[in-house]
C-alpha cells in the first residue's frame, strides 16, 4: 500500500473514533435525561396523590357535619331542645380478687424437694 492510502486509513479511523465518541456521549446524555424525566413523572404522580388526599381532607374538615361534631365534642355545644348525656369512661384496670387459699406448711423433713423427687422416681 502506498503512503497516501495509509494516511487516508489513519485519518478515516481517527474520524470514525471521534464520531463514535460523540455519538456515545449523546447516547449517555439521552439516557440521563430519560432517567430524570422518569423521576420527575414519579414525583408528579406522588404530588398529585398528595393533592387529592389534601383536597379530600379539606372537603371533610369543611363539611357542616364535621364542624357540628367538633363543636359538640370539643365545646360541649348542643342543638336547641337536645339533652346532653355524659357517659363516664370505663377504666380497664384489672380487678384484684383475694383468695383464701390455704398456704402449704413446711414439711417435717425440712422441705427437701430433691429427695422427694428422687424417691418418687427411683424408688419402687
């Protein structure tokens, strides 16, 4: 091969490498942008869900029934002609029952239970 062909091959190879490097850099940038777009879409969905929850809470808290219930509960208000009845809270304390169980008296052998068990299992 002539030196001119070698030069063209080298220049072409270098040009191809430069184009390939630029192409791969753009592919990587596109990949990063796509990942960022997905993250933002996920965040938008989460914010939309939160907005919906807040909207429902606002509707609930602003409703006449809720306001009336809170006024009755926290301020002790009642409608004209209504009779308020206060029911005391039930305590959940355990009930202690004393029993008159007969206490065992110590045995004459000093209460040596090891000997008693030994006799019980090994003597016939």
